C-alpha cells in the first residue's frame, strides 16, 4: 500500500482461487497513475503470493494494466469471456398459452 498523507493512493493484494492460484488485484487512484505505483504494490503482492506457494495470475483488459503485468513478468496466455446469469424477473405466458423462455 502506498499513501499520500492520510490517503491510500495505491494498493494490491490477491484472492486465493482453486488450484493454488492467486488472483491479483491492483488499484491506483487516478490522479496518481503513471508514477510506477502499481508496479511497486503489484510486485509486493506477487512476491507474497509466491512466498505462500501460490501461482499468481493477472487478468487485465485495459492496456495500462496489461503494461504493468508485463513489467512484472507476466505473459498473455489467452482471453477471458465473462457472462452474468440472472434470474428472470417473471415468466410471462406466450400467446399460445405455453411457457415463455427468457434467453
């Protein structure tokens, strides 16, 4: 964590995922970006994950986050697709009287 006075301006950590993976998370306050703070806190989080025998993984879509990941030694291995599945609010009958399907 990096502070500016009493404010946290950059922080990093990870959440343990199945298979001994450490899902990395790095945040830097917008006015403090571009100063290498994400690399500093991200590097510390990666080192902690490795010290705890975890495999760090960094998922990033924005190019600045991808640059930080590359600077820390990560390599792109693929892409990710995220889908949010929600409960239908209410099922309405169709004109034929059968059940409606929400896709």
